[in-house]
C-alpha cells in the first residue's frame, strides 16, 4: 500500500534534534501521523433510527439524501406528508476544528424558509467545556438558535451588552464567558453548514451570505415628490432612442432589420423608470397607502420589490409574458451574479399626482426573495436585452444588451458592523486588546535585545520584571485568555492527522499573536522567553514563590542528579499526551488536564474541587521547590524546550572564569539550569536573568570584583616605587 505523506508532516520528519532520544520519539510520532492521516475523514454518526427517536410522530423522517447528507423531515397531514424542513450534522458539511483540533458535531434542523427548528450538541472536545465550565453553558448557547433565521444578522455578545435583542434583521446571542473563541467556532459551524443546505435545498443564492448583506431601514421614510425622486436618483430613468438601439446592431446580421428605427431614429425606443419600491422613502411616495400595505403583505422579511414602469415601442412585458413568472426582457445582476426577479402579479395603484407625472403605459412589480441575497448597499445592475430575428422558417436570433445601474443612498440601509461569525470580525472586535499585546511584546523584545541597559541597575530590572509578570498574569491570562498550553500542540497534531485546516486558531487572536511571537523567540532566545515572561501560570507560580519567601517557607534545593531526573518527567508526559492524539481524543482530553492552566487561568479556580485542589497543590509545592510544575511537569514547556533546540544564539554572557573557578551564578540559579562548568542549559533556562544581573555587577560577580580589587592595588604600587626612587636620589 502506498502512503502519501502530508507535506507538513514530511517537513517535520526532516527536523534534526541534538538529543537522540528526542529525535527518535519525534520521528516515531511523525511516522504514525503519516499512517493515520491516510484514514478517512470524520463523518456524521446519526442513523435514521436515531433520527426517528429525536423527531417522532407526527413527524416523519425521510431517507437520507445521497447527494447532500441531509434528512428531509415531513409532518403528517390528513392527506399527505408535508415537508417541514431538513436535519443534518454539521460535521458532514462544515467540519471546523475546535481548539482540540477535533470538530464540534451538532445536529441542526432548518425549516423550508431558513429558520432554525432545532440545534443540539452531538459531540464536542472543547477543553473549556470538558470538566471545566461543563456542557450546560454549551447546551444553553446552542439552544438560542431555535426560531432564529438565516436571514438575520446573528451577533454574539458577552458581558454587560449581552441582552438578547432580536428583530427581523438582527439577532443577538448571549455568549459564554471564558469560552468566547469556542462559541464563535460553534457559531461558524452552525451557520456554514446551514447555509450549504439552504443554498442547495431552499433556493438561497450560491456564494451569498445573509450575514454579510446590508438591511433596509424600515423606519426611514422621507416625503418626496416624483420629480424629487428622479432628480435625487431614487427612481432610475432610462431613455433609449431608436438610433442608439440601431447602433448596437451595426456590423451584425441584425443591422437594418427595424424599419421604424431607421425611419425615425430620434423617436423613443423605450422609456423606463425603475424604483426600489420596498424602500419606505420611495414606495410610500409612489404608492397609495392601500397599495403600500398590499405590497407589504406580499413580502416576507428581507424580501425586496422593484417597480418597473415603461412606455414606448418596446415594452418590458411582452405579449407572451405569463404573470407570476420571471421576465425575459429585463434582468438583474449584482457582483456579476444573477438575481431572480419574479412578477408579483399585483396591480399597485400609484398616487394620482405621481401617476400623472410619470404617465406610464406598463407598470409591473417584481419580487426578489431574501434568499437571493440581494445587498441593498451594492449597485443593482440591470440588463435590458433587445432581440432581433432574421429569416422566416428558422430565423437567426441576434441579441444586444443595454446595461444600467442603480445605487441606493447609504441613509436607507444599515451595513453589518462586522462579520461576527468569522475570524475576521473577531480580530476587528478585539483591535484594542491586540494593540496592547503587540505593544507589550515589542517592549519585551526591546528589553531582551538591550539587556545590558536593562540589567545595569538591579532595582530597576526587578521593578520592570515584576510589572511585566503582573501584566502577563492579569492581562494576557485572566483578561485576554491568552494562556498557551499543550492543547495548542494537540490541536495542531489532531488537525494534521485528519487533514483539516488550522484556521480554527484564527478565532483566538491572542493565541495567534502569542504563538507567532513564541515561534520567533524560540529561534532567537530559546524556550525561556515564553516560560519566563509570557506564561500566566508561570507568573502566578513566581509570585507564589515570592510569597513563600516572605512567609519564610523552607526553600528546598534538590541535588543535581535528582533535579536532572525529575526534569525528564515532563518529556515523558509530552510524549504520552502527543501519542494519545493518534489513538483517541477522549484520552487526550483527560491527559491535558495534567496542566492546571485551565483551572487557574481560564476558569479562575471556579471549578470542581479536585481540579482546584490539584492547581493549588502545585502552587504550594512551588513555594517550597521553585517553580515545581514548570521545571518538572509542564508538557508544554517540554515541547518548547524541544523546539528551542533550533535556537541560533547563546545570548547569555559568560566569562572564561564562569565555572572555573567561579560558581556564583550556578548557586544563585533557582532553576538549576547552569552546569558546574558554567555552561547555560537553555532547555531549562527561564530567562529570569539573575545570572545576567550577576555578570554585570562588580559587587556580585567574583571575576569583576577581582578586577576591581586589582585596579585599586596597582596605582598604590606605582606610587610606592616612585617615592623610593626620589629618596635614593
């Protein structure tokens, strides 16, 4: 059997590591990934029997569609089974990975007009909803979709602005605090899957998303005369003369076929007026009140109506036109996509003064259903085809198109504030947070680059570091929810195994920006930039360690051999967690709980007591053994240490006396990351920069202290020698 290796995995297999055991483990995992990536993609799990249990009588579940994986749902009437909608699984149509790398699977039911009948969770592996917040908030969130419509602009709000505000145009859903990115991914899954069904089964326009189109303002109604409307461009006027039409056919077999056009070139061929009559400021000024009300009664929410009035030799309504059908003498396009206009078969009475002013021979109103996705903020491009025939028995058909556009002024519609369900909208919504984080990362980069100035004064450095760690804990961690963790590794790995996109990361801007920065910092400075400066739980551990020192808790410094052996544990945990992603997501979901990040940072210790006790226990252990979890148990730190072997710089300054004979830095290093020979173990260095402070201090660094002492002694000897010479003379 020939196995095709994913290019990303193949690239990973070629990565070299200094540690043979780590390299062997990495190659094993990559090979296993290649094997499993050839497996089938995830698919729906529901059977027809299960569907019947969910939708019992009077509903009837039809056979699953072979072309599109949906179940038609019927309702028993007296004489027939009436189609009420379609049910489907989101994983079949929009398998968007969650933060575990595994898609959330939801059962969704749509009625025949695009309204949600039902949304329920079938399976999910979102870390925040597994033994964290629990699934209750998730079920409550998806329950809000029932009775909403795809025609509405759906927004997710969390916090004080989360009050539900639903109208025909918009709907606001209460988000889940601490799970903002996850619920946005779920929202994207629901709407993406539902739109695919709506486009294939319900007539929604292909490629158009109701979320992203503007909405007519129903409460804006301005008084205008017909002349005002025409002068303002609110009624589109087109006058085509015979000469213009004939000119279009010159050079073709259609030239000269219209005798009237040649005889009377300046006479009107067609005079056309087009009005966006469903806009209140246009329709109310053209139509009588009874006609306006009749029109509104024939339009569904989100529908549009175009009033076409014409006179002249050529009529929009031909002799063979069937009322209620689509016209063939006028067409509508938007962004080069056709938009269907269907005759409403409705005689609308114009206001007496307006009708007299227009004096039209033909008046028709065409309906554009909301599913067509017409965007009132975009130009409406009309096409007027004119056809001539040459010959008698099998006449040749020659057609020419006359195009014109109409643009509705912005005051009559509202544009969606953002694409709230996609990652682009999320980034726009968090522009302020992103700016703060990017500024902070730039400041840290500058500080690490100019380390000599940073450590010139020990007190100034201590203030800077403590303030930055407070920022990391409170802003990056508790506020922005930017705690990177082993879940980021497992999510990527599971997505690669299944051949899915990694775009789910884009739903969390903090994670994307921090991950990108950490990738760069790994190559420059190594693992310590994140673990020592940007890890919220690491910052919390450092502050609890300081508290332990203030409380005079006994500090335990392990023997070097014990410390070295314990540090290997995190690599074993890393291998176990990554290995589990190849076999069962449920196992991975449990193993990632070895990290206390979700409990301490994501959920602020609001969780069941075993998880809280575990997190607090690790913090207490860190009061006795400095950063106990970070040094010995953190699988994410182990992963960064492995990747940090690609580091280009040995940036921590050393002297030839470091280690031989000076051991000051080694004894002061709380992480025990300095070898007796003076070499820095960058895999275990957290960039606390204590050794850099010592190296720059002529009061703490033994070689500098010796140089300073020598500098004081030499001038005294010179002075003594000079005095002796004078006495001899």
